[in-house]
């Protein structure tokens, strides 16, 4: 991480990456992405829905096209946000290391700054060492870690302990601390409770119009 990024001043060409299941995308995803962009001076943030999340192979998830459609509705109107189907179009489990490598190659080939910032929560960081090639992930991208209520705040010390020499590849965001859970939102939708103010209105309408979470047999 450069000194400029630590100060939060603009870093031209740095691209934020926010991946996940997004089932559904909600206000916490959007707020964290905006916080990372403003704090680190990112050029933009790319939202990437997982095609086949390796940690959810035993669960039923909403079809990728629906999750991508909800992302596009959620970010509409913010020119700094974009969506990518790179993992939806890839066969097999969606591994972050593969996505980051592909994006760096793609940006380099296009003559763009290949610097990437992977945005994740303190909850996700807990299991980071179990990801596929975590050290390679840290070499491909800086981590921007957002706090999440109910989980211990991230520290650079833990990264330094598990991955010597790479602690400076982590930036700790101070917020926002929004307690929103996608599983709770799915349960609310299944119970026909309102999702207003928890997801963008366009996303709530899409969920309702397509009855995405109405099946009681679905994994919570």
C-alpha cells in the first residue's frame, strides 16, 4: 500500500473490488464500497457476484443473473460503481485469486493501472487464511477491511503473523458499522416483511416482482 493510500488521497487508476454472493445486495454493501472509495481515493468500485461460492457449495443460492440484475439496479446512478459477470461466466467454484489475476492481466493489457484494492469485512478476514492462495491474493491486491458488528475488529498484526512481510498490504476502514445480514433479509422477504430502507427500492421491487425468496424449502 502506498503512503498516498494510507492518507486517503486520490490514487489514479486504483480499482476497488467488492465480491460476494450478493443474495441480495443491500445497503451495507453499498455503504462500505462508498467508504472505501472515498477513504482510499479509488477511481471506482467493481461489484462481482460469485458464480459458485466455494464456501456455499451445499446451499441453494439465487441464480446469478438475478443477483447481477439486483446489483445493477442498486448501483444505478453512481458512475463510480460498476458490475462484472467475470465469475458468473467462469466454470467451477469462484476463487478470488483467479478473479484478481484475470483483472490485473486485463487492465495491464488495456494499458490501465493494474492496482487493485479488495474490499472485505472483518468477518471475511477471519477465514482469509483458508482461502485459496491467500498470500497470492495479498500480492495481487491491497485489502481494505471494513468493521462488522458482532465480529472482532481486524488488525494488521494478524495478517503480519499469518503472512510475514505483507501486513502493509492491509488498510483498516473505520466504518460504516451497519448491521445488515443477507440471510435475515431473505427471511424477511419469505415472511412477506418489508425490505424498505434495507435494500434500494429498485432491489426490493425486483425481489417482490420475481418472488426470489418465497420458496420455504430454500436454505436460509
